[in-house]
């Protein structure tokens, strides 16, 4: 089907652009617009920016593109004023508990913290936005807005779930991950330690109702294999969605970040896609260019490839994953990871099967378009396949 282009109107300096949601995508968009002289008003329904998160460590990936992610942000005028640590060594365990040392010459990702605290990614973006003249209104839920609007309200469905603990520790800095269905069905468990603070979690792609059981197994695993030492542990949890995005514009609004389905389906590394989509939305508004063309060129190929990768990961089993990590542990792992996200003939062949295997798209109760095929499933033809909003049941571990 040939899709009609939607060319955005260029806003006037007096006409404010409304951004709904103060996550990384929304704030990145606001920063680029404001630094170009555009008036911007950001509405955030929560009382604090970053309130979805609790200071947990996350990875801002830098392997899927030739350009370093911090250089990409800098080219858009966004400074890395948040706490960040370049990670080029990860200890990975496969489903048979074999250990693999994954190394790269350049950063695989940057360890950042999310939340409302000092030096978090969210707080740094807020401060840059305000310094650029953006008006940020907290506790301001907004469902409709006159004029130009960008929607950055986060995931609309839940088919990824992460639960874990934040803690203090005497452990040395390190990054550990385990790719075993015993700990994280179709996902992975991880332990991230930096400067006496740590995050340990299981990232699930199915069996959400058993999250407490998988988290207990994760704690036991890393205690045995990485010397996990948790002090003053605090539980946290969150959900996300992945799937094939269909469009970035709807009834005059530009959709960015996870709200539009811009997410890595293989591992859930979506921050880079969120930030990039916010920057692209700002460009389309400032230049009067077609936003859908921009994100389809810059984001869609890698997202579709990641959906195919998810099918391969699920079907590979312990033996296939072990072989993959053995290969990755020889030499520089970054080029191999980059190839995983580069569009390929195999990826195009796998894509339709991967969509069916992953039960995506899924029905969205806000359906309003009979022809949509995106992650939001804006169409009543599709039926939810047992994917429900999970209940987070984590509790502080007993000592």
C-alpha cells in the first residue's frame, strides 16, 4: 500500500509547540526546537520528570550504528551532562552457565541512571530543556492540544517486563548478564555495578505472572556466579512494548519514543531510538519535512531487523545462544552486534514469521484506524493474545 506523505507545517515563533510527555523523546524534541528559537511547552502528567524510574542503571546502546551515540546527541545540540560510563566489557553467561567475556574496542553502551535524582538522564535533559527556554508543566495531564503537538507518553501496551532491586554494595564495578530461560523467559537477567551502587533485574518477554520466581532465581544465580552483595535493597519494576511501528503521525500529532513503538525488540534497548525519534520530530517541524519519511529511513530498518532477531533468539535455545557468545567472545564484539541490526535478506525473510511468533501487533483499546498494522494495533481486527499489563510483585529480599 502506498502511504501518503504528511508534511508538517512549519510553526511560527509565536505559536508554541506542545509536547505531551517529558521522557527522553519528548525532552530531546523540546531541546532541539527551543534552541532553534521555537517556543515549546512540555506537559508531564507526573509530579516529577523521570518518576517512572527509581535511579536504576540502564544501557544507552552504542553498537547499532557507526556513530557513537553521544556524538549523535551532540550533533543535535544535546550534551551528555548526565552521569555516564562507557562500557566495553561485559561478562555473559549462557543457558548452561558457561562464562563468556565480551569485549569491544569502542563502547558497546553507556551506563546511565534513570529517574528524578541528580545526574540522571531524565534530570539532565530537563535542565537542558529549561536552560534552552522550554516551559515544563508538571502534574499536567493533557489529552488534547490545539495546534502542533508531539506525543511522547511512553508505552501503550506491555510485552516487556523488568523487575529487580537497586542496592548499595562493596562489589567492584562490573557488568554481568545471563541469557537463560530459567532466569528470564525469552529475555535476560543482568547485574550492573558502578561506584558502590548496583542494579540487578530480570527482563522478561513472557510469563510475567511468575516474575517473583524468576527474580529469586536471578538473585541466587548472580550471588553464586558474580559474588552479588546487596545492601539496603529496594525493589523496582517497569514495563515496555515492542513491535513493528506503522506511522509516526496521527490526526496532526507526531508520535515519538515507545508511544510510537520505537523500541529494540531483541533486548529492549530503546533509549537511543527514543532520543533519535524526538530529534527527528523536531527536524520535521523546523524544516516542514515529512516525519514519517525521516523515521522510516532512520529507525524502521533496524527495528524490523530486531524483530527478526527476537525470533532467532527465541528459537536458538541454549545451544544456539552458546555458539553465538563463543563467536562474540573472540575479538571485537561490536562489529558482530552491529551486523545483527543491519538490514539483511535473512531479516526480511524472517520478519513476517517473527511478527506472528511474537503475537504482534496487539489490540489497543484506543483503536481509531481500520487500516493500521503498528504496535499500537489501532485496529479492531486484531485480538490480544494473552498479553496483559503485568503486576509487579517484587519485595525486598530477606537477609
